[in-house]
C-alpha cells in the first residue's frame, strides 16, 4: 500500500501530511522492491573483495559535515484523502556547526575602557556652569598674583648687628636713667635730709614741715646751733618771709602761754586745739609744744590762722 499521495503535482506523506521530494520517493520505492526480493537472489552472483591494503591506502581525513537546514515549503490546503496532519514543528532547528570563539579583552584594556566610560558619563552628568563675569575673573587673577608674589620681608636681608654695642648702650641708658631719677628724688628730699643732718648736730628731734604756703620756699641752708634748728621760708614774689624755729624744752602748753605768749603779745592771742596740739597765735606769729620740742613761727609774712595750723600739724 502506498504511503504517499500526489496532489497538484506534489507528493505528500499520508501520515505526516508533509511534502516529499521525488528523489526521496524513488529511493523509498526501490528500497521497498529490494526488500520484496529474496536474499538468495542477492548472493548468487560473485562479488569482488572490497578489503583495502592498509599499508598503501592512507586514511582520508573526515570531511566536516555540513548540515543543511531544510527549507520550509508553503503550507498546502488540506486534501480529503489525507487522514490527518502532523503538528507543525514550532521549535527552531539547532545547527551543529561549531560556534566561533568569543574574544576576551585584556584586563588592562577592559579597565581603561571602564575608566573612559565613567569619565564620559560624569562629564555628561556634570552641570554646565555659567561663564564668570569679566570683573570676577579680573579680581581672581589679581588675588592669585598677590598670593604667588614673593613678600618684601622674605627678600629683605637682615643685617646682623654686633650684640656687644647695643648691650653697652642699654646698660649706659639704664644707669643714666637711675642717676637722673636718684637726683630728682634727692632734690625733692634735700630739705628733709638737711634738717636731719642739722638735728643730729644740734641734738634736737627736729623735722621738716610737709606743708608750706603757696608762693614760699626754703631760703638758704638749714641753720642750727646747740639745741636749736632754724628754717627760713621766703616769698617767691616779694621780700616777705617767715622762720620756723625748733628748740629743745621741758615746757608744756601752760608754760608756753605763761612764759612765751604773754611776754610777746600780752592778752592779744588766739588759742587753737588741732590734733591734740594747743596752738597759740598772735598776728602772723605762733607757738606750741610737742614731744619736748618748742615750735615757733616768726616773721613778716601775712600768714592766716589756717595756714599756721596746717604748718603745725604737718611737722
């Protein structure tokens, strides 16, 4: 029974419904005829030996097999004689041909490519900055030039001076300053020093008054005799003067009133009590006693009672 059917001049397989080539159908038919012949008829004729001499004949290299992909014929319309159609093949025919080897890049080249790609990506993502104004560019250039310019202090060479001369000059200046300061204080304290020297020579506990009326100053050296010291103050603008005398005595305030004040002024005197002192005044003159020393003020200077009291309390 034939397993093919001819439709419109093309041969189709009855079971699969696929088109069959003519050569394939003829080969198939011959194979069926050969199968129908008995095997005895095939072995009646003498056949030549097909054994090859392996020493002479070399083995041929196997030719690479090339698989040709079957061409798909257009689908035919279903014929009433075909019982069924085989399912249409949906899978792709895989080729057994050797695949070309994949090229593998060198690690260094691959690293360089990655860096270039990253730089390009970063450059594309970086925001485009607006151009700076000319004034800003000028100020930045000036600031950069000033920063890079060498300083004048760095270029200036310091000249080392010998240290001996400045040290001598500093010592001399300090000595002169001390000498002038000592002379000034000596000038200020000269009257007090003179009074102390005179008191030591006279044997009297004399002192210099820390107050004297404005316009009057010590006139001449401090004079002294045995048991007495005299200081004369003269006016800076006239002939007026007054003398402060300190003498050793055993009187008290009552003895000073009786033995000195009443003999000089009688009953024309004024008594002041100041800081525990009893001061007797008559005119511009005065007398008081303190610590065994009799103090008297005499002269023609027009001294007031307040000035006399200030002189008395400052000694």
